[in-house]
């Protein structure tokens, strides 16, 4: 059974509902997220390559516009990303 954190919150909302949106703009082939993001959204469908918070690279395949994907990422990588209009929520 799920247990709340110290503030009585459950699951992925334990750290609060995302309140900041950052449009992805690449510098040197990557976008470093200010602190880890909580969600990723795209405006044009495609894959999104990310560096996870543990330093491992991962490809999120075929993300669709209008959906919010719950995923913590430290960076969005330009190489391997086909989706455009990417926004990260923190």
C-alpha cells in the first residue's frame, strides 16, 4: 500500500505539482534542466533523448503532442531527438 511522505503527499506528486515550464533551447547539443524536471511535453511527435538523473542516457520513443510524460531528466539531448517544441515542467 502506498504511504504518504512527511507532508502527507503520495506518489509522483510528493514533491508538488509542476509549477514552472521551460522551453527547450539547446546549447552545445543539450538543454540542462534547472534541477530535475518532473514532466516532458512536445508539440510535434517524435523521440526525445534524455540524460536521466543517474547519468544514463535514454530515448523516450514516439512522444505525442498534448500528453504529459512523467519522467525525471537532468538534460534533454539534441542528438537522437526528433520531437520539436519540447517543454519541461518542474
